C-alpha cells in the first residue's frame, strides 16, 4: 500500500542525518542517482560538504553538506531549515545518525551510554518532530534507520540494542498516529553492515552471507520504501525472518541457536585493532 498522494523520488528533497559516511553516504548517492535533491548533515561539517560535492558531481545532481549535531534540537532545526532554504520543501527525512561502541555494559562509561541515547534515540525523536512541522499539510516520509539488533538482544551492544528497540517502537507508534495524514513512517532494520561501525565483529564465516549486507543494499531499501505504508523493512530479509523465528522459541532452544550462530559473542569477542579507529572517532565526535 502506498500513501494516497504518492511521493515521487525524482525531484524530492531529502535530508539525511549522519550522511558523510557509511549507510548515510550510500543513501545520499542512491537518492541523487534517482533524481532527488539531497542535504547531507554530519557533525563532521567538512566531510559533509566534501561528500555532497563528490556525490553531486558524480550523479550530476544537487546536494549540499551542512553541519549537524543530532544531540542538539537547535542544530537539527538549523539543518532542516537550511535544507528547505536551499533545496525547497522537505519531502523525506532519513534519521540515520548513530553510533555503536562494543564492549561489556559493566565496562561502559556513563558518557558513552548517554551519547548513544542522545544520538541513536533522541536525535530520531527530535528530528521526526521537526520534520512533521516542515511537512505541514503536505505529504512526506520519515525513515528511521534502526537495526535488527532492535528486535533481539546481543551481548556486547546492550545500550545500542536498547536504543534501536526504542526507535522501532517509536516508529510503529508514530506510523499509526500519522497514517491518515499522508506522512509515512518506516523503520529500516539492517543486519551487520560492512562499514566501520561493525568492523572487527566475530560473526562466523558460515553465517555472514545471511547476516551481512553492504551499505548500498541498505540504501536501496531506504529509497525503495519512500511512499510506502510499510512500518518495518529488514535488510537482509532472511536475517529478519530468522531472528523473528528465534524470538518465538523457548528460552533453551533460542539460547542454543544463538550459541550455534555465535550471536552471543559476535560483539563481545571483537578485534580491538579493527575497532580502534572507530572507537577513537566516536569518542571525539557526536555522530
């Protein structure tokens, strides 16, 4: 089912948070190649501008890069105002910014716990509220990048899982609130994405084809959901189905399956060297 007034991606104005790298960058490229005008927001303002320049040149489209700290509602408001002021009325907001430090919860610093909640959850909530005001009486779509970690619990990423569970619940509630207003709200749930965020995980080789995806796969799913009434989209779909099946198992059977797939240690037994650069960056940045 689609919105009663279908959103056309070509010509649409799309704002993407955390858009300078990874899924955000791939999504910006996919929208540009589909004919949309794109605003890339990132706490690394220089990277946002450079990414916008590179992608716009490659796709021969229109893109701008703007500074954005999703932990600040005022910064989010400035980002969306800047998007509209330069590109036109907002059509789509992709709440993509997020961080995923790994390690045992008992070792997690309070500042990192708060940062995850601020970026992964509050950024989505505040961004969505501001986007709705921009949509007004016009059609629009909010796409929240959650995670398949939001439908299960994986040791080593407890707070991350909590924020993504919350994003999924928020998305489903907001979807129901706005269903009669021509505003779509969808959560996209990636598995293990081959980006810096998930580097160094210990997912076993035999399950990687089922669990892993490239950022371009997630980007295609995001673009493809614009104008739909779907509340959840899993990428890859088989992994989403597997986790749903496991959630229905008795505890003993589920725990055995998790150990077999090594879901219980994929993010507790990580390669510290592979994750060092990412952890260093998120300790010094907000998204």
